[in-house]
């Protein structure tokens, strides 16, 4: 939703209302890493699907946007560094052969990519195209969660394995639910969103939505009134109308529903200054 003002937002830090000091809509070029699972699991089926989906996302990028391509199987590989020439990304996707390994180091790939984006300026994000299954990472989920709380990178996840749950219980069940929850957690913690399409026809709308999310963000800045205690603080962002009531929007059927804000869920507060 565009056209909102500072007065339409309410920010809470550990339940305490905060004063928004700076506010601005964000209409900057997109800087995004496509992080593609390219393992030989299921006879390379998901590797081939990921190729097709990654290529589809390029159509929603504009000439001024920056994009990089990384794949992961037994290790993480940078296929194409940041470029505004989408043809280079397209060519890198098309040159991918059959996956060499059956492993998928999702946690390592996310952790390494977050570290590599640490010094990149501006709004930055990761688009994960993966099953959500991790088979061989050095890092564990707790380490990833801790890293996500510290990062300013937004993650969007697109799960590639819904048909595992839809058509088969071989590899599905609890293992798949855990994988799905992991992709959802990555997105929610960083202010992004997770999608789990079951049909190919859903993909154009999903990629258009991701691009729209990135182009329609708002930046809210506040100086916390809560203690600088070196702990994780929960953030809640609400949006209200001009009368201060919860903002409601009409759905496709004209029914009013409360607007949902997608924002970071927490941040790590600095420690108290020495001597205090």
C-alpha cells in the first residue's frame, strides 16, 4: 500500500510505544541475491524447477535493479555477482547442468550470504528458492536464528516442494513441515514473506508480489526508550487511519479487513556503555 504518512504508523519496542523520528517511503532500486537450491535430490527435479523459477523472477526486475545469483548443494557457489544486466543472470542460469550432489546446505548458504551482504549499502534482500530441507550444513538452526536477529537483510522464501506433501508421503510428513517452517521463519524474522505454491500458474503473481513488496516499503527510524541491555527486543508495527483507528482495507469482495504490516520482528540492542 502506498501513500501512507508517518502518522499512520505505531511502533512498539518490547511493548513500549516509540516516537518515530524519521519516516520515508522507499523507492530505491532493488538489490537482491537469488539463492537457488541446486541439489540432485529427487533425481534433480527441484534443481530443474529452481532454474525455471529463478529465470521467471528476472522479468519483474527493472533496469536499475541489482541482482546476483548463488546456488547451493554440497557447498555454496556464486554463479554471477551483482549486475544490472539481467542477461548475465539469465545466461548463468541456463548454463547450469545436472546437479552434482544430493546434499543441500541451506543453513550454510543463508549464513554465508547474510555475512557477504553485511557491508552492502542500501536496501538489500535475498530470494530463497528451495525445498527448505537441509542435509549437510555446518551451521544449525539456532545459529541462523541468532544471525537473522542481527541482520538488516530482508528474506523472501519460495518453497519448491509443496507437491511432496500434496502427492506423496515419501519425504513429506513431519520432515517437510519442518522444512516449510524454516523457510517461513527466515522470512518473518526479517520482515519478508514466504510463499508455498502448488501450481506453476501461481509463480508470476508471486514474483510480482515480491518485487512490489520491495518497491513499496517504508523506513521508520526511532531511538529506543527501552534499556540498552544487549538483548533481543521485540518490535511491533501497527498501521492506523487518520482517526487513529486500525486501518482497514477492502478485499476483492468488498469486505473490510484489518491491514497487515510486514516488518522485522526483533532487533539486538547494544550493550550498556562501560562504566554504567
